[in-house]
C-alpha cells in the first residue's frame, strides 16, 4: 500500500513539473513574441528618423536673421524672410534687431547670428579686410543673394535752409555709428563734395534717433542708407515737411568712378511727399550667411525667399528677384545659394 501511494505521489509530482515547464515555455514564447513585435516598431522608428533626417539640416533647429534698427528697411523685411524660411524649411527662424551692416558682418564671423542683412560695399570691405575692417578680415561669411538698391538719403526739413551738400558745413549731421555702412557712405559723399567729417558736427545716431533729432531740432540733417520708403523718414514726414538733398549727376559720376560699388539712383516723386524726383546714389542690399550652414539648408532658405517674393509686402519686394539674385555680389556665394540660382536661372 505504501509503495502504491509513493508511486502515485511521484506520478503527481512528475505531472505537476510537466505542467509548470509547459507554462514556463508559454511565458518564454510570449516574451519572444513581444520582442518580435517590438522589433519592427523599432525598425519603423529608425526608418522615420531617417526620413525626417533628410529635413533636419544637420540638426539645425533655429536660425537668427540679423537686421538693423526697427525703423529701417532691414527689420520688417527680416520678419517676412523669417516667416518664409520657417514655413518652408521647418527651421524656426527669427529676425533680430542689430546695428546693421558692419556689425552684422562681425557678428556672423563670431557666430552670433546665422543670416544677416549687409550692404554690398560693406561685405566687400569685410572679406577684404579694408576700411573699417582693417586688420580684421571676415573669412567665415558668404553671400546668399542680392536684394534691392539701398539709397543713400541725406534727409533734412524743407525749412532747414539745407539745399546742397555745401550747406552742411558747420551743421549737426547724423552720419550713423562709426564703422557702419551709413558712416562709410556719408564719409565718401562728403569727400566727393569737398568736405570731411571735420567740416560738420557729426552725430552717431541710428535712423530712429536721427529723425527724432531732426524733428526736435537737435540736429539739422541725417544720412540714412536704406531702401525707400524708409519707415523713420515716413514718420518724420507725417509731422514735418521732408527735404532730400540731391546728389547731382556729375558728383554721382565722380563718386562711382572712385567707388564702383555705387550706382545712380533716384527717389521718385510722391515718396515722403516729394513734389519732384530727387537724384541720388545707392549701394546694394544683400543677405550674407555663415559658411558653417549646410549646403542643403542654405539652398532651402534661398528657395524659400526667392520662390515666394510675391508674399513680400514691403515696397522693396518688387526688386527681389531670382534673376537678379547675384547682381552686385562682390564676395563668395555660398554653395547652397549658388545651386539654387544655377537651377532657376539656367
């Protein structure tokens, strides 16, 4: 009897062990199934990452566009460009207030911005280490594209008594910040008219400060290099009558002969309430970029701007065209921008 009971007990234990082994096998099988299910999910994630990586532009998540003062032309256009780039590339882009051309070149060189508005003459000085960049050659900046003419406007009031450059002698005149593009333009125009900075009481003010100073009577005139209509000058004209001192044709020709990056320009009648067209000269506005930006990203940025010029609300938008995107550029063009212009202008 004892043997039978012992045999029955051993049989039951064996059966129990078999059941437990089977359960364990099922659990292992379930774990393996889960792993197999997770594997395709991981694989899909890798595939998705690969596809979005094509739009990731080497990890670039943000871009900053250095513009100028809030009352110039660079700042409102910079806001539009930032929106276009953000929309088309997915890279969040913002327009930043800055000290404009010369400071923007230095900021790009120092990695303090990614894209910047710059005058074509200042870009040339920077990459060649001349004038305000003496001993400080900018070697990490290239061109994205040309934009529009920037007119050198010598602004005063109709009742100021200043009708010609000769009338500036002894007057308080804003010439922009030292080292700025406006300062260089003022210095060169004064030179062509037989004057120097020593012949005037030079004031280093931005556009808004300049027109505020003219309105309050603290200064007599101001050099403003910007696309017309310039917001600060329009604001001044809303309260006072504006006069733009002309650059006569012979002086324009003399200026261009010495400084060939200038061009003959004119401010149309009706601008700032002007009754007649005013002869002037201009340099070019352009966008410069850090050479560190990838070719794919700069290509996409260039395309975002020049394919969508119809969305630019500012009056200068009509001048921004792919077919003139390389006009007046005197520095190396970024490979990404060159690729875009080669495609659209072939």
